[in-house]
C-alpha cells in the first residue's frame, strides 16, 4: 500500500510524492486536479493512466495506447457497448425526469429487474449510487426492526455516505465505526477449514449479537458482500453463509446482501451472489454494474419491509430511476441475456483460473487462486507454509502489469490479493493476455 | 395536502384512494408501479401526469397533449436542450469511467465551476446527488470542527440519506430528527418585519447554539437553503442572512449553503443564492440543475476544510464526476452563458411577479407575492388581515392549473404557497400563459 501524502493508506494508490517522476503533461494535469478537487481524490498506479476513450474490454490513453481492462466491473457488458450507448442517446433526447410523474420505462425496468429474483423479493426502490442504496437499506432495516445494531465484515467497504462509511472498516481508522456497528472477521477459504468455515463465521456473528444484547442494543442487520471482495474474496463452498444468515434472523435482524460486486451475473453461476448459496436476503443492494456506468442503483426487498417503511416516510430520489439511467439499465439486462454473458463469465473464468493455477506451479509466491466466474483473487504469500500475506509483491505485480498495459488492482486486508474483475465480454484471448502479462511481471519483480 | 394511504402527508401528492377515478390505462400503470416499487413512491396531482417526451419548457403526455412546465428546476436550461443532449451523446460513446484514472473533462469542469465562486471557494468534490452532497458536507463539517451540532430551518428538506433525512424536518414526524439536529423557524418576509428579520433569525440560531452548549455539544454547522424554498421562500431584503452566518461562525461552526434550489442562476440576480446576500459560505452544496437531469452534484468549499478531511479519509464516489455527467454539466454552463439565462430569469421573473401582483388586486386570497428571478412564491391566505395560510386553496389551484395543462406545485409548512420554478428559458409568452391559467383557475375554485 502506498501512503498518500498525509492521508490514510489505500491499495494501489498513486503516491503524490513521486509526482516529479511523471511526464510533464501528466504532472500538469495532476497538479490542476489536486488544486481544484483537493487531496481526498486518489489515482491508481505508480504511473496514473490518462484515459481518452474505451471500447469493450479496452481502455485507450491519449496517445492511442490500449490497455486491457481486467479490473472494472462497472462497464459490465463492456465499455461503450453499442446497445447501451444507443439506449442512452435515444432517451436523453426524449425525456429525462423524475418519478413523481408517471413514466413507463421505470416501471418496465423495475419489473424486468425483480423478475431475476425469487418471488419474495418483488419490489425495488431506485437510487443513483450503491452508497445511497446501502444507506437506504440500513434506514429500512433499522426502522422495520426497531434495532440499531449492524454487523459487517472486518475489511468491508459499503460506501461513502455517513451511514455507509461508518459501516466500512476498510476506510481506515480516520473514519470511526459507528457506535452501533460491530465487525466480524470474514470467512477465508484459504486459511479456514472450508468444512467448518460457515459455522465459525456464524459463531462470530452470534458473539457480536450477544455483545449487542449485553449493551442493550437490538440487532438490525447483518450486512455483507456475498463474495466478500474487500475482505479478499471468498466464494466456496456454496452455502457457507447460511448459518450466519440463520443467526441474524433468529436474533430478529435482517440479512442485507450487498450485491454491488457479485451482482449482474459476474460469478458465472448465478445472477446474484446470494443465489450461489441458496440464501434468501431480506434486502439486496445493487450498484456499480447496473447501468454500465450510468448512475443507477437500488434496493430490492420484501414488500412487507417497504410497506412498513412507507408508513413512516415517503422516498424520493430526484435522479433515482430517471428514464436515461433506466434505459441504460434495461439495455444491460438485454445484453447480459442476448450475449449469454453469465455463461461467458463461467467459461472464461474457469479457463483463467486454470491458467493461474498452472502459473502457481511455477511461482511459490502464489498461495491461492480462488473465485467464481469473472471474479478471481490470486493471493501472494511469503511462502505457502506460513501463508504470510505479501502485499508488497501484489503492489509490484499490479504496477508491472500496468507497464505491460494490463490494468488490474489488489484487495484484501493486507492488499496481497490480485483482484481480477474484468468486463464480462472478456474472451479466452484476453485471459491469455492476462496470463502472459502476469508470468512476465512475476519474472520481472521477483 | 393529501394523505397517502397509511403514509405521512406530502404536498400535492396523488391520493391512491382515488385510483378508481382515473382512466383505465393510468390505473393499470399505477397498480404495476405500486406492486413493483412499493408505497414509498408518490405521484403528483389528483390526476397524475403520464409523460412521454419533453422539450424546452414543455412536457408531453402519451396522447401528445402538451403541458407547460412551471415547476422543474432540474432541466434548468430546458428539457432535452440540444447542446446538453449532444454532449451526452458524444461522451457516452467515448468514455464513461471513474476518477481514479486521469481524465481531462472532470478537471476542466471542476475549474469552470469553481470560477463562478469567489477565490476562497476554490475546490469541489463531486457526487451524484444533492443528498450525497449534503451528507458529504455534514461529514466534512463535523470532522473539521470536531462538533456534532447542526442547525436547520423548521421545514427544511436536505435529502434522503440517513444523515440528510435526520436534518430534514419537512419529512414529517415519521423520520425523527437526529439527536444533534436542532431547528429554527426560517425567516418569513411576509409576516416578519423585514428590517429586523435577519437579527431575529440570528437570535433563534444563537438560542440553539446556547442550547447545544448547555448539552455539551459543540456546534458543527448552520445549514440552510439560501432562498428557504421548503420553508415557503424568503429572498428579500438581500443581506438578511448575514447576522445568522456571523453567529454560527462566532460559535466555531461552519455555514453550509444549500444551493440545490437557488443555484445555477435561477434567482436572476446571481449565479448562487448566497451571493445575493454577499455572504461567504464555508461549504456550498450543489445538486439538481447541475447536469440538466444527468446525475451530478457536489460540494464546493475552502481548501483548508477539504485538506483536513483528506488527512482522515479518502473520498471516492464511483459515478461522481463521471465523464458523461461532466459533459452534461459543462454544456449547462455553456448554455447559461450563451443564452444569457440569468438575465432572462431576471427579466421574465420580474414580468411574472408584476403580473401576479396585478392579479392580487383581483383576488383577496393572494396574501403575498415574493421571490427573485424565476423562483417565485404566491401565498394564499384566508384573508389579508389574519394572514392565515390556506393550503387547501393552493392545492385546488395546483390541480385546476394541471387540468389547464400548466404544471406547478405548492410549498411551505402549510403548503399554501404556489412554487413557481420553471426551466430558465421561460419566456414572456409562457409567463402570460401562467397568468391566464392562474386567473381562470382562481375563478373556478374560489
């Protein structure tokens, strides 16, 4: 991890102290950016990438150099997908207003979306960002349960509103956890025993529930990303989350599934991450990939919860569910289906994982390869016996790959896992490029 | 105000108990909408408007009937303005990604935007919605002052995140105010003495500061909309907000100006509402009109505050400042300048106010006409002697005008003020349509 001048650490952050090493034009733009946007804004990589355009799985800089995008889940059907672009272009010239007028598109989209969930999860409220959706889900959970206590995983990231940030331990010590927020260590299929990992996770949740009770706080929700991506990715065995879900339910709290990362078919085995586990959340938070980059997000949930919320307050989000964002979101669902991208994620993801496991035979530093579909983590360790995380190696590899024009990042508490999360139209040939670049990068930096 | 089935009151809300009175097709769509989006969503008017397209100051329903838009400040340069549409169409096919890569557009836009502020307010952080911007401003204020206390006006609305909602008394008793939120009655130029109104407002702020101190709470901020639109609109005399701003400063708190309503030249006399008063906020919240409907919002502020925030935490908003929203926002600034819309707001607003004052000679129920530029309130009272608010008359007039295809709404604690807030390319001929429709509506309903 690099330390930003004066700020808390962030994985794969550009270090402004090294500004002088960059090309003149890049330095100038970064200086302007810092002057007008301030120090909270961070850039990726030792040498930030200056982008001009994008298409499919490719990003292009100002000189026309292309970079393979192995990191961005937002453009889930590919950057500037022609059908999404056409949908936005049509709608933006026709109507873009809010939900206090009747419009067909938002209703049509809401119906299409909830049809991808089980019958119990039949309503959706639309926001603009995942942070707003997390914030709304927490409001609904606290209001409908009458409880305040929220349990999250140890390195979770759930967003940037005050309520989301105070439930996001990955933001670091500078952002205190809320007084009614408790953390539990996330499951870790590399270090835990997979056979007992789920029960152990549930026991940790149970302990926090007990601690809440001891403090006179009723639990409102257990909230986690169903692939635990910020905690380092944990996807197998399917079903391991069920005991923890049962524990929060037994305590009168809700299970909120954060699907911002695994959602929209990325895992290859299901449209939603919780479906891989045959779990049934009370509330589901959707975000990033929903509109392929157009701001749209939402909360899907049980009507009884939304009804209870509605007896207390109305909900209006001026841009939430606007027709332009809905047009993009509808096109995303169309493309996912017509281009069979879930199947593609499964096929290409399996091919890429196999290639990475092959690579692990050559490099002792690769401790583990795990994931599902096109969400894969490759964990670097000092050695396999100790399993000691090696965040420095991950950082070196990320930057070596960037020099080879392959854009990737790292994740996990120790920043030692490569986070492989490309747009879903990623093909076998692109997987081969990743494998080649990774092998070359490892040979360079080890 | 209509009561939504089981829910809290909202001005000008459609009453679902009257669903059976609507055309069959409208009923069907509303039923689908309720089934899939739930009861928190509300519609405007006794007979909701079902929209298909929009252009300039006109909205069109599915039958092609056109409605004059006298209410929406979001499409500030007009619905589907060709330059905004062209900018979005170009950028959405080129690149739409986040701020951890370098892109020119977000920096170019940020510089253009802050150039409309005084030199001290030289930085901006970008979000997607005004709610997110309010939430961020409160985080920054609380972190940099070390205080928790926030003072807002009695019927303020600031947004829907947990932190914004608990500082939004207009959401009603179902949404409790935060433990560190206090309200003060907003200035009321109709009932207060304009000469002493500012000092009296400051005295109320001072009293809450003292009460905070008595409870051991340090004040973080005084937050208000600089035209007090949810409180019923109060724009004159310029300068009346200054004593209250001085009071919060003296107590170590910040002044946060909510410019979601008055911002982007609407008042005709300044780009920003606080500039009308020659006030200098610490933080300024921008929202709705910023991207003419594309989701973009932000916080403008003093660099020292943003620097202090950055020592504690990074800030990343995936869709915040995305290139497509920035392209729209840049086009908005271009159109405001090239079509001289601030001047137009001043000219047409003055014409419309004069016409409304004329109308007040015929109708004793019009107690007051006030505002600036194209933000005007017309207040209905039982009689001028008592100044008793007449929310029922306002509601009848809003719906009578809707039947005449003029879309407007009401505001204020008693819902008795017409809220006249059209897109800024509103012309004299449109003002005449409003005056005619209002006269006819008043003759019908009184």
